[in-house]
């Protein structure tokens, strides 16, 4: 499942991850693995930030969510472009040798 994501075009990786998340039935902890991969390689996570209250009225400011990007951005690990170039050049080479 997850091993196919690097071969998708970069603009289709998030859609591929959503597809996997919809199809998973959590056999033996697979959901945790997919969530980890999603957080670290595809979409990233969110962090809560609670600003300190103002001194004068002591009102608690609203909680904010800050988007944290994935540790390893898609262009770092995606091999779609390289795979297409390699396959195209290999098949061209084979066709020219006939």
C-alpha cells in the first residue's frame, strides 16, 4: 500500500494517501503506520498554541492551531519523475536496438 506512493505524481500523493486511509480496515495496527507516514511524509501535523493572557483583563485568548510541515517533503522521497525518465529511456533504448 504505502510502497506505491513514491511512484505517484507529486500532485497525486495526497489523493493517494486519502485513498489509502479510506480503504484501511486496521489489520494489526496498520492505521497507526498510515497515520505516522501521513504525518511525517505527506501532510504534516498541527501544533496547538495557547497565547498568554493579556495583563489587563486576564481574558484567555483563543487557541490557535499551527500547521507543521512534514519532516520529509514529497519532492525528497518521490521517484515518479525519475522512474518515468528511466522507463522511457530504457524502452527507447530497447526499441532502437531492434
